[in-house]
C-alpha cells in the first residue's frame, strides 16, 4: 500500500463524518 496510518485514520474519520456516523 504505502500509506501512513495517520492518512488512513484521517480518511476513515472523513468518511465517517461524510456518512454522518
């Protein structure tokens, strides 16, 4: 993959916010 855990965490957080979770 080559993606930092921070980036993944931020992406997940953004997805959660977009989903309205």
